[in-house]
């Protein structure tokens, strides 16, 4: 099996990455077709299982996914498949809006993150052992994760969690990290909220990182990727649309290896897009996916509003 940069997916001890975001989708077949049209390679559909204690029996989580694996990080597309608590949370999110409801920080020390959440009064749930089957070129393997979550609703923006990859080599297979649109990494996550200062301060406590005020937004920077918090006025001015609800995880930035080639792909594929400053490209994602995507050159300067 050919692996692609699986060794760089885990941050140094005590540091965090923006590991992935997840869209909650209702129609996985349509979402999959839209992603292929956008130039992404998709992993096969996979059902998730979990156990909340090491000695517990493995149970269906009630969710299934497909992923866009990037050389750094990934994008997940989750759909409910049962009547479990997780499945019901997905349905509740979809009722609010189809789109991004989950942000996962990559960590190498999940128990330390768990302890920090206790110390900062987030009342985290017990660590969860999550797994799902992964197809390789020759067999079926099992990907394992440790996930740290807080009670549903603690973070009103969505499911904000920590993820420790125990088997990254099964996820980052080279055949899945090659994309026709030249995407290579997930970078900034855009939160549209009523009170950016309060929200950023809460995320600073949650992550143990520092928030920094910029001209029209507040930023929290991890070792790989950032969180951007802005109000609806700034979002509407920049994107030209009104947020469907608040709070809203509006979109994210994807870095490309060749931005001109990305632009050419969007043009030849008939993908509607808008040119932004500094060669960035804005895509309003199809309804089955929800949210916004910004393509930017790999070495772009820090985005601001």
C-alpha cells in the first residue's frame, strides 16, 4: 500500500493541528457527486463504530462517512445511519442547516487535552474509542481514533473535539490524496458568530491557545491552521450573503499546490466561483454540501477581512 505523508498528521506533543472539519449531509449520493464535480477524490463510504470504555462491546455509532483526504488534514462528510444519540445529533444539526458542524483538533496527547477541559470547566465526556473499516488496495483494515468531546450544546457552534489518530497510515493512502483541483491542505476555519470576542475567548480556553484581534476578526492559530471568528456584518460584506443562522461554521480555506491549475479546473468544469484578492478563489458549495470554500495558493499570507 502506498501511503502519503501519514507521518506528518500528528502534531508534536503538547501542540494542536486543525485536523479536519465535517459537513453533516442528508443526501450522501448527491454530496458525493458534487464533490467529484469539484475535483475531489473521495474515500469509500464507511460505517462508524465506537465504545466509551476500553472493555465495552463495540457498538454502531449511527453514522457513516466519506472523506476528502488531503496531504495535510482532511474534510469529512457525515450522514446519520441509525437511531443512536450521535445519529440524532447529526439530524438535529441538519435541521439547522446542511453544512459544517464539526471541527476536530489533531492532538498527540488526548488525555492532557481532557485534563485541561476539566480544569477549565468544560466537563468533558469520557474519551471515546472510535473506529471504522478502511479499504486498502489489497484488504480491509480498521482505522482507530481516540476522540475527546464535551456534552452536546456546550459549544453552540457545533461538535468541537480533539482527535488522536492511532492508525494514520490507513487514512492517508496516496491514491486518495491526489485531487484534480490540486488541493493539498486544510487551513483556516471561518466561524460567523454574534459575539466574536466571547466566542474566541471560549475557544482560547478550550484549546489552551491565545486569541489575537485583527482588523475585522479574531484569530486563534494552531501549529497548523487557524480559527477565524467574525460577525455577520463582516461576513456579509466579504461574501455578499447573509448568514442563514448564528452561530454558523461558514467555511474553510483549502491550500493548493498550483492555484492557476485550480482556477483552470474550476473554469473548465463550469464550477461557479468568485475571484478574491491575493489570488484567492471563493466557491459557494452546492446545497447538498453547504457552506463556503476558499482555495488559496500554498504560500499565501495570513487571510484577514
